[in-house]
C-alpha cells in the first residue's frame, strides 16, 4: 500500500521560511514525477504548486510561488521536499504531495499558517 506522510508545517510570520517533507512508503519516488498541491480552505479545490520531473532535472512552479519555493527529493530517504521562503499570508493552506501519474494518492497533508 502506497502512503505519503507530509510534515514540516507550522505557523510562521510573513517573510519566514518552512521546509515541508513528504515521506513515501510502498513505492519508490525514484523514476516518478512528483507534485506538491495545497488547499487553502475546506471545500476549496486543491491548487497545484510545484512539480519535479522523474529525472530531477526539470522543475515547474505555479506563478504564485515561483522564485520563492523549491521542490527537491532525496532518493535514499524516499522523500520529497518543498522549501518555502518569503512566505505570504496567501500561502496559508494544507499542503500535500503526490505522484504526478494519476490517480493521485493523498496523505493527511501538513498545515501551513502564515500570519503576523
């Protein structure tokens, strides 16, 4: 059974940084494109945030986070990361990672709150 466990969220002031982790079990992240999504509030659609290609050489970002967020992965730890810098209140959301190939597999997510 494939499981994804996100962590690293918290409460941070605007301009602060967080690094989110997504530990995957049941399937290797190597050779798979991976994505981060976020949901700002219950009932809202998940918003795509970032993607890393299966070969790690290509990354894509939503315009709203470009230049501030960085997606990466550690093959040995079977973990995907999202480094978030210069956080803004609009980044407040529950963050999820998943494999790019559908169907998506969702973990419980990790809550990020950006507030002064």
